[in-house]
């Protein structure tokens, strides 16, 4: 799955060309497992 933000992503910018999170989400659905993602970026302004 691509993004509209830029083409710098694992699908478009690497030879792998697949979205590993999409594959994980698909298998979790198949197995009846709830999947949640959490993303937090570093706060570069925090000492």
C-alpha cells in the first residue's frame, strides 16, 4: 500500500516492493487476532 505523501516507502523505494504491515494485518484478520499499531516519533526539542 502506497502513500500520497511521498514515494519514499518500502513498497516504492526498495527492491522488496511489498508492505510487511499489510501482510501482517491480513494474517491477523485471517487468524481473528486484533492488531494495533502505535507510532511515536522522538521529540528532538526535549533535552
